[in-house]
C-alpha cells in the first residue's frame, strides 16, 4: 500500500520540478547559478541564486524519490513486472537528467542539450505516471475478494 503513495508523491514532486524548470527556462534564469551542483555562495544561496537553487533542490529531492520508488517496487513481492520496469526506466531517466542538467550549465545552455533535457524530462514524467497508475491498479486488484 505504501508503494502507490510513494509513487504518487514522487509524481507530484516531479510535476512541481517540471513547473519550476519551465519557469527557470522561460524567465532566462538558467545560468543565474553558474556553478554545479552548488551556487557560488555554497549550500545556502543568496537571493540572486534562490530560484535556480530551488530548482536544483527539488531536482535532488525528485531523484531521491524516484530511486526510492524503484527500490520499493523491487522489494515489494506484490509489485507487477510493469511497475518494476517503469520505475527502473524512471531511475535511468532521472540519472540522465542529473547528468544533462550539469552539462547544460557547464556548456552555457547549449540549445541541443536543453532540448534533450526537456525531452528526457517528459519521458521521466511518463514513466513515473505509469508507475503510479500501475501501483494503484495492483493495489486495487489485490484487494478484490
């Protein structure tokens, strides 16, 4: 039962990350924090780096939740193979996103990398959404008399 709520929480945090990332991109704030993974002021940034730092903090939280969801799906004996596959793909995509995010900063927002970062983000969201849907479906099936 905890797996579906973990997956749902992961999806909500991931959606929030996508929203914040869209704002960072649209507002032209992608390079306000030119170092990666931390901003020049260290762990707690000054006001000028706050939005980009928030994006990175939510990204780190999302990464931890995606990995936790995969681990939970693997150790859950009631979890279907579909959940294990989608959560494992989500983990691959979130690790790819972290690497791409670092490259986007290091290469000063290279347009191709930014587009790939967006595309992988959409695939990541699709895998987390499928994981959540499959998790709730398995719970519903297992409760049938």
